[in-house]
């Protein structure tokens, strides 16, 4: 009797589990899936002075995305996202291993320090960076007083300002998974490699990197997608001179009120981002499977 009742109880628990998932599924469906679906449908119609022409279907909005202007904005967005992700990955490794070497009671407090920029509103952070990076800002004023520069550096209204703001803002998405992976590494592995004559750089490439690669990829995927869709920093620190796709979507949707073209931009950005993320994950999987990154 007990043996027969156990599967039934397990089955009831599994069915009851959907009751906990259902509210979140409804929120995602109404707040994310449905608006995205509606934007996708609108992207196949034309915008007219009377509104969206739902009576005719066309791919003109997607053809417009092939314009050199839009292509250059997409290339700039991709370039900024890749540079920020690369800088974050390089900086996250030493920070993660530095934190791991500290006492367990100290580690959460230091992690909180690195997470704290994410707790501040992105608009507030971007305006704060503008006070530091503008021509008469703190950085240029200090460098000029020290005699290190004769003229102010151009740190705003270009890609440089956007990159400077996004690196600390999205740093935690790579640091946290790397810190978790580094905490689980057996220190005897690096000690054994060192006793066999491996130099530090080879220990990192043959031991540390392969074992932390899945966590690094997970962090970079989140970091990259956040960079591609960032809005406040590119809008305030990049402006019109360094427009990204998110800022372009804002102008098309809310300034020009061209919802069909805005929907095409949103769908195109989503598809492009998913394709880049899938390609990166696939390449990493193939590298690990081929044995190139195994210790």
C-alpha cells in the first residue's frame, strides 16, 4: 500500500507545482511575450498619418534596417558590447580570485561593494558619470591641474564614455559566477601543476580557465545582452554622435511615433542578440568537447 501511494503522492505534488509557476508565467506572458508578439506583428505593417495600416502586410520596415545608417548603429552597438564584455572578463578574474583568498566572513562584504553600482538607478549613475567625464568635469580638471594634459580629453558623447559607464555597471554579472566557480576550485590542482613545473600562465590556461569556463560563459552571456540593450548610459554619455540600437529604438518609437519600424528594430535586435549568444555558447561547447580547454 505504501509503495503504491508514494507514486500517487509524487504525481500530485508535481501537478501542484504548476500552481506556483502559473502566476509568474501569466506575468511574463502579459508583460513580455504579448507586447513582443504585438511589436512583431506591427513590424509587418506600414506607419501612416492615420496610424498603423493593419490592412496590408509588408517587409519594408525590415528592408529599411539594411540602410547604411542603421547598419553603422548596429555595428557600434556590437562593438561597444564586445569591448565591455572583454574588459569585464579580464578584470573579473583577478578580482574573483582575490576575494576567494579572503576570510569567508569578509567575502560577502566585498562582493556587496562590487554589486552596489547595480543597486543605483542607471539614470542617476549616468548623470554621475557625466559630471566626471565632461570637459570641465572632475577627471579633466584634475589632470589639467596636475599638468598631465593641456586640453580636456573627449570622454563624453562618444563610445569611450559609454564603455567607461557600462564596465562597472555590468561588472557583477561576470564577477558573481566566476567567484562562485573559483570558490569551488580545489587548490591542490594548481599546487600539483606547479610541482610538475608549470609556470603560472600555463596553470591558468590549462587548469583554472577550463574549470571556470562554463561560469565565465554564463556571465559573459548576461553581460553581453545587458550591453546590447543598455539605454541610459548610451543616451546620456553617447548621445546622437554615438547612438546605439536601444537609443535608436527610443527615437523611432517615442519621438517619431513610428511603431512598425520600432517593432522591426526590436525584433531585429532580439534575433541578432540571440544569434550572437548562441554562437558564443556553441563555440565554447565545441572547444570543451574537442578537448582543447580540458586540463
